[in-house]
């Protein structure tokens, strides 16, 4: 979902970054958060995306 509908931006080493915020009502490390952000760094190989890194942030 992040790659298909998220914000796309240029990243280091010729990679492409994708970012998307998701509403959530969750707890992480004992704190409650309403937004989970997924950030993905990927490379295009042929017609597919190869995901190199995934970062999750909670707000």
C-alpha cells in the first residue's frame, strides 16, 4: 500500500523512497499513538520494486 499509494521521493544511491501515514489506535513501548508512518526505500528492477529498507514511525 505504501509503494502503490504513498508519497514518492528521491533517495540516496539512486533509490526511490515511499512514505505513507496510516491511522491506528495502537500502543508501542507503553505509549498510545494515533498515526503509524511507513517509509520504504526501494530500487526498480525490471518492472518490480526491490525493497531495501523499511522504517516504521509512530506519532
